[in-house]
C-alpha cells in the first residue's frame, strides 16, 4: 500500500508574460487504497498535475511525496527510482509504441531495472494479459492490430507490470467508445480492489469520476477549489463552480422534463492571465458580477481560510458556511482526503 | 523494419512505379558491383584510329577523344558515381541527423540557436553551398563529397529535428521513462525504430539527388579528376563535341537521369508504403467543395411527403466493398428535433452527410426515396440544388475550427452566405451577420465580426458556426456531435441554444451524438444506429424506461450517470462491432447479444413496431423493464 501526495505543487510553462502557471500550489493526498477523482474543464491543469505527480513534467515548486517521503528531483522532475507511481494515458493509440509488440511492451515493464529471466518475463506477460482479461495470444501482436479498448487494456497491463503502488489514470475512457468505456471502468475498479492500489482518476466527466472515486477534487485554473468525499461533495457542493459542473452533467433520468441546464456562466478565462482574487469571479453566479458588494472576491485570494471551510473550498461565500444549516458531515471525515 | 511496414511495402512495390523503381535500382546495384570487374579493360582500351566517333556497330555510344568506348565507360563509371553519391548522402546524414536532434535533447538556448542555424542553412541554395565547400576542401572526389554532404545536411537536420521532437513528446516514450527503461534501450527500441523509416526514405532520395549534384560538380570541373571518371565527368567531356558527335554526351546523360530517377522513385515508393496506402482520408473542410455523388433516383422519387426530410433505403457504399450505411429510412417533421445515437463506425455521420450532399469523394449513395423540403435534390440541377441546400440546410460540426476558414474574419464568413444565396450587399450582409451573432448570444457582436476564428474560444466558435447556419433561415439543422469537443458547462449552453434556435425559427433539427444523455436532453425521437443500420426508433421516455433492442438497452445501461450504483459494475457489451466490409447474414448485433438465437445469426430482423412509441429490429426484443445487465 502506498500513498501519494502533492504539497504546494507548482508547474509553470514558459517565462514572463507568455508564461502560464498550469498548477498553482496544489495540495492533494491520495490515501492508501483510495481513489481520488480529479475533475475540471480543459485547461484547468488536471492533466499537468497528473503528469507532474508521475515525474513527467518539471516542477517549479513544491514536493511530490510517496509514503510521506519527498521524491528526489531529476532535472526538475519528481522521478521515483522505485517506479511506484505509474500512469495510464488518455490515448491508447499514442501511448503504445507502434514498433513494439504487446508482449515486449509488458515484458519491458516487468524487466526494466531488474534482471528478470526470459522465462519469468514470458510468464509475467501472460499473467498480466489475463489480469486485464485479454487473450495471452495477443502478446505477439503489434498495437496496430488491436481495437481501442484492447489497446487501453494493454496500457493498463503495462502499468501494472511495473508493480506500482499508485496508479494515475488520465482520461482513460474518453477516447473509447461507449460500449467499451464501461468495460474499462469495471476493470479499473476490479483491479484497484484486488491489488489494493491507490489511484488518482482524472476526467472531465463528472459522472465517470463519481462512479470510480472515493474522494472528489475539483480543479479550476490550476487550483483545486474543492475537495472532499465524493458523495458528500456531490450532495452538498460548496463551490459555485462545483455546483455549475454538477448542473451541467447531462442526466438521462430527468432529461425529458429538464432539457439542457440553463447555465450562463460564460466561457473560461484566458489561463495566461487568470483573474485576480478568486479565479472564478468573472463567471461566478454568486460573485461580484451579480452581487457588486462582494468585492472581496476580486481583492482576496480565497485560498486564505480555505482550511476552515468544509471541503477546503476556495470560495469566500462557500454554500454551507453561508447557510444556517450545519455541514452534513463532521469536519474530521471531510478532511480525510486533504489532511495537510 | 518491423512487421507492419514490410507488409505495407509489398503492395507498394507492385505498382507500376514500384516495379520500375526496384528494377532500376537493382540494375544499378548489379552494375556497380560487376561493371568494373567485367569491363575495366574494355573501357580503358585505346583506339586512336576510332577517336571521337559517333555511334557505330563497334561502339554503340561512340568513343571519346582517345578512342575509348563510351558504353563500357558508362557501365564501369556506375560504381564510382554511385559510391560517391552514397558517401555524400552518408556524410550529409551523419552531420544533419545529430544536429537536428540537438534542440530536443538539449533544449534551452543552445537548442534555439541550433534551430535557427538549421532554418537559415535550409534557405541556402544547395548547389551554391556544394560549390563553395568543394572549392575550399579542394578539387577532386573528396571535395565533391564534402561539398554535397554539407549542402544536403540541413535537410537531414530539419527532418531529424521534426522527428525527434515528435517522438520525444509521445506518450509511449513518457510511459517507458516512467517504467524506468534504461537509456540505451530507450534509444534502441523506442526512438530509433520510429525515426528510422522516414530517415531511410530521405536517405534514398538524397542518394538520387547527390548523384545529380555530383554530376553537376564534375561537369563544372570541381568533381572527379582524370584519370578517374564518373558520369558527370564523361558528360562534361562529351559536351565539348556535342555538335559533332551528340551521341557521346547522350550515354552519360541517360545514365545520370536513370540512376537519379531510380533512387528518387524508390524513395517515393518507400514513403508511400510508410504513409500507409488504403484507408480513405478526408477532412470535413474538403467536403464542402465536393460534387454530388452518383445517385440512382428510383421511380416515384419525386412525389414527396410534406415533411422536412424523408429518406427510404438510404445506402452509402465505398469502392472496395465497404457499406457503412445500409438501407436506412428516417423522416423528420417540421420543427421536430430528432436524435441519431450510435458509436463510432455506426454510420451516423455518413447518414447525415449523405442527406446534406457532403459525402466524401468516391462514396456512392443510393435511396429509393429522398425528399428534402418536398424536393428530391438528386433531380435538381446543380445551381438549384446548391440553392436548396445552401438556404434551407445548416450543418454544425464537431470541430468548429474545421468549419470556419481560419483566414477570414467572422463577419466576412457569415456575410458570404447571405451575399451568395440571398444577394445582399456587403453592408447588409455584415449587418445580418452581427444580428445573427447576437441571436446565438455572442456578446459584443459588433467587435466579434471583425475577429478571426482563432481569436474566439471553442464555445464561441461553435456559436459562430451555428450563426452561420442561421444566416439564411434554415428549415433543417444537422448538428454532428456539436458539443463533443466542448467542456460540459459550454456543452449545455450550446444544446440550449440549439433548442432555442430550433423553436424560435421553427427549424427541424437532427442531433447526432454518441452520448445517449445528450441526445435525450434535446430530442423527442431517437434513432439508434448500429453497424450501419437503424436498430431501434423510439421516443425519449421509452429510451430511458423501456428500450426493446438489447443494444439500445446495453448502451443506456453502460454509461455511468450521477445516479449509477457505485457498488455494482456497469453493464458492458463484449466483443466489437462488425466492420463495414462484413456481409454476414443475420442481425449485426447477434455476436455480442446475450439474447441471440440461431435465427438471429441467420436472418436480419426487420424494423417493426414494438409499442406505439417505438420500432425495433430484433427477433427477441426486451419487454418493459427487464434486467439489461449483460
């Protein structure tokens, strides 16, 4: 069992005026055996955060901690020597080398760094292919001969073959067809439970994230603006942005009466020049745009005091703290996923 | 080379160009090996009496100033000419490839500097650089090789730069790094095999080019010096007597041409094989200018129903036997919003494109009836049909950027529609464009009309495309995955807009999506497509509560929703959909269907009424709320 955490993690691309802070002092914990879902719109920095945690992107600040110990940096990247964090990529067409057979790709993951024998590797390849419900005969094929769903299974098998403690899944179902998506989601849940993996599940699809995750982290312009147990956040979202995301999920159950949600929160701002104070204030349905007296949203960073709000919400007017009804869940429980 | 590329190479070599190139190349290689061995003596034999002669029986290509036979000399010179060209190409590659890899490997300022140097050197004329370097290094074979090697190095550098940056940014390399794969193995198994193919192709073409360039240098006297001789030198010698004995110059000239051509063509053949022949490639942008595919109007095709759209037995096929849309029928009433749901490859987009007359080149469409706004577009003349489709039909695509011309301002693009179809003046058209942008709730429309598509956000662009469709009051809007590329919050806005536009303008709409939930939010009636057929047609309430076709049921059940039970696995559909080439009888879903029987595998079920609100093509339909978990 392994835990993964980010502490004040910052990733910047470019310099000066053209620069972009993709991840802005993010704190997040992936507890042992738990799954943290990360949702956000495109450009929110969720994929960059995932890549930074795997050591694929140089950090501009902060730490990645595995089992509580900071990971040493190599060329600015937090690269774990023991390969305890593995990622599954969005596009199974680009994440598998077209020139390498399925078997070799998995064998590479088994053998890299260790002196496993040829026979042990072949046996391992068979085992991992069976683990992801693929015919072991697939081992001899090139990725071009496989369907999208099969490729994604191979990518999962390859990640598992490195025997990671933490799995990071970055939009792993969004390039798959609907009928294949559910099979991959089922597989991921099954493997996580069987192998006791900790996991971060990144997706733009809130319904998918809710289905898979124990904790829900909502990312907006490089910051995690709300974080808590999934069911609690879904039932009692604090941040207006989380509520907008929840309202935007197309719901089959109530589709006929409801139609598309009436969301007029405008388009996302330019991430190169994030708005001052609360990044969400120009689109916020309870912010200064509708309530001009709420100047605090423009003037003060809502990060200040977030630890004291339920779900560690980056909002000066978080829902429950505003209303008279107490938060439905005890503080302790709410903070499990973000104990920093 | 790996298995996939060799299997692609064989068909490419069987084309006429492929055969010609490989025969030419093989001949050159054989000649280069055996030529000097067999004919060195013949080529060196002096026959002063027969000096500087034209073609004769003894000397088919004439003789040179010392009476040596040109034919033998051309054959013998093959080795030197090709060797020099190979060496020059190798030199160019060995300078250029590492140079081009530097920006990716090192990055930072050094990388930028190297990139600048490469860009600058690509701009220099090749032959000029070659002459310059050859003159510095010294006249002779060595100078010529150095000159040409340096001159072509920038092309290798540019290629290697592009390749290395694309491989370095690839997910599979990131995955291998994360797995801790050793550096040597990274290079050997992950990087080299993926850059080798294009480099090899360029290498082959470079040899051909070097052959030409070397001939040029030798011709200028900068190349091979006597007593050595290559084709270029022979050409230059022959040219001095061109008015007296033209055939003497002809031999080496033909050799140079054929030699260079063989290498270059072979390179092209390799490139074509690598790019992967087959597979139809078209972008949506291309489609707009395409002509109507050949259509077969059936008898009685003209008497149309009063609806907006009515098609019967619509089939779309491609040369080679693919039939991605198979005999489907659908109809749309005025003001109605219908949905087409299906997975990739189900034929939903091609169905819409067939209706909108936007099928890719080569596609063949047939229908026993096609009625669009009461007319059969197939029976209309070119201009009438354009007018009908242009004014009454609006198409919204998944990627708004591909539907907008990046070089035109928004106002201009929208205005063009009104100018062409409604004959408005420029000012009037601009005014209407601003008005329509406002109607799709684009704020500050006066300023937006002056902007270019890239200055707008994704949601804005999709609104602009919708506004473009609204320029001439359409009666039918076809929206093909209009929100798939957009964020959820923007998705809802676009869907709502689509509905408002349809309601206020009285336009009917067809919404195509892979997402059952999206379709159910907007549409009253839904067609479910699978493997090119409509397997079920039903109203939205029935879609949610009681689909009859097992595929529809599985599709609905397999999508996680905010209400899904988190403790239970999702329904999933095993196996995969048949390909559009598949012509097996029976229900296309039978192989994946838990209810399939022998009959399903034998006989295609017809689309028949199942309940008052639905029709299904299934021998064993579900009744009401059964457990649909597969």
